[in-house]
């Protein structure tokens, strides 16, 4: 058995489980029921992340990539890439800004050769079977009303919709030509929010029509292997106050699409992030046959505090306990304070100080490693009960190993007993700590 523990002052320490300790009443108990199969963990390849990596020595850059993608590190195997500019791009762009280029004759991923493709290919040196999912933050501006990156919506005209479906096809094929597998297309990042950065509002009916009548049939006819996902949904929220998000009824939005059988037959899964956290359980209850994933970890304020890491640890547990097959971090690497091009600083797993060449592994690096290092692709989540079930999750790897991931969110040390699969042990968990047990 292996036990790894992390506190604010002591990161990734191996501890010893003393056999024979008496059981306590505060337990994690396996119920015998099984949950979803885990596909994996990862982060998003962003331009500002690669720019930060490019400012340090080759040895330090390689160590960071190893710590993110190798089996000795976080072992990330499933990551996100933007289609065109996202909010952590150096500048705004799309892959075809030629007005009315309905046949995509000018489509090009040339911009991605500057930052994103080198970032991905560097990661693949440590994870050669790395898979990606991709989503746009904005369509090409000429497809929108008004014609801007950071506002508006897609023009619902047949010629535009047909061209936009072709845009996705070209993206998948262009990346495939680079030896990079895009396994999933998520139609729109955060369709409920207008933002300062590239964004685009989508109604339920727009998703329904575009998937059913355009991208779905095109991918099927052209035998495009990438799956089509309804995502990445930052909602809907049934009630909200003081938010930039539009208030939407969950069933009127999501179910309106899924009850359309012709649209649903093209949808392989649903990706949720941010306010979508509240919808995962509802979707799992109503549509258990549809795969779910978490597509973007919430990003904090750039201070990379221990308190926010505690929140993210619990957020990962929430999504995983409610059926997602993957959990995706946002910025893996950034410069100090996580400075963006649009005014909001954000957290990162790893901070790079270009001037001093100092590398800081922030608390959220260890949050992700506590899950991703141990839980292997193909693992099955196991249902649990007991007093610790709100702070824990349990998985069985394909080789039969058990992985127990637990947080002690209390301000004092607390004893815990695990019971299941013929295993019984009791340990004391430090206050405000993260733990993984491998059995």
C-alpha cells in the first residue's frame, strides 16, 4: 500500500500505514456499486502558457513538461485546445478571417504553428498517445452578428452554418495531418456568456439546428472520426442574481436539444464547466447513456492560494462523483499572477518567473496530481458511503488497484477508516490536507 499526503507546508509526502490500528466510526465504505469509466485528466494548451515556457532554459522547460505529462508526474493524457483565439491567446484570431469564404479555401492553422502546435508536440514527447478535445471561443467574425470576436452570436443562415461545419472539419483534418488526434469537438465555449474576450452566445435552438442539420450530417457523410459534444456548457442556471449569465431553464435548454432524436444521435457527450457544475447530476439522472466530462477547472484570481486549492480539490470530487469521465484543468503554466490580455489574472498549476528562472509548483498542481497520477485511463469509479463520503472518491484501476482520494477539510486532524474489497485500515489525516491511497 502507498499513502501520499499534501498539506500547505508539506507537499507530496509519502507516509506509512501502520497495520492493525482499530477501526473508528468515521469511515469510507465501498457499497459494491460501480460508477463511470474514467478517460483521464489534463489541462488546456494556451498561447500564454507556451510563451511562459519559452522564457526559461530548455532543461527547466523539459522538467515542467515531464511533471505534467509523464507517468512520474501528473500523467496527463487528455487535454483541451482552442479552435482560434481563447482568452489566454496573445492576440485574437480565427482560422479563416476571409469574408464570405464559404468553401473554406483560406482556412489555415498557420497561427497555431507559433505556439499551440509546439506546445502540444512537446507534451507528446512524454505522452505519445495524448488525445485532445477542441472548442472555439468565437467563430470567424464574418460569420457573426455583429462582426466582432468578443460579442454577438452566429448568423443562422444556411450558407454560414454549412461553412461553419466545414470549418470544424478542416480543423480536425489539419491537426490530424500534424499527427495530433482531436477526439472531440465541443461546439462552443461558454455559450451563456458575453465576455471581453472571444465569445459567442448560443441558444438551445441554435445548438439543435447546427448539430442536427449541419455538423452532424457532415461529419457522418465525410467519416470524420471526431465526436460531436454538446459543450462546453457554463450553465444553464435556473436562477442567478448579479451574474453576466443569462437565466435559463435547464430542461428548456438542455432537454430541448436531447429530446430531438435527430440531433441527439450525433451527440456523443456533454461538457460542463463553471455554473454547469450544478447540471451534471441532473443530466446523469435523466440521460445516463450520455457521456459527461468537466471541461475547465475554475480559475481563481492569480494568487494560487491554498484555500482556493481546497475548493478545486472538492470541485474535482464533485464532478467525478456525479459521473464525468474526465476532469480538465485550465492554465497549466503561466507567468506570475496569471496575467491575461483582458484584465483578469488567473491561477495556474505552475508559475514561471522569467527574470529569475524560478519555477513554483502551486497547490493546484498537487490537487491535480493527487487524482491524475494514480487514477489510470479505464479506471472505474466505485460508489461509497460513510461519514467521509462527502470528502472522498474511490476508483479501481484496470490492473485491480484501488485508488482512494480524500480531503480532510477540517481545521483539525481526524481519524478515518477505509473498508472494502477485503481491505481495512485506519489512519489519522492532518488538518486541511489532501491524500491518495493506492492499495
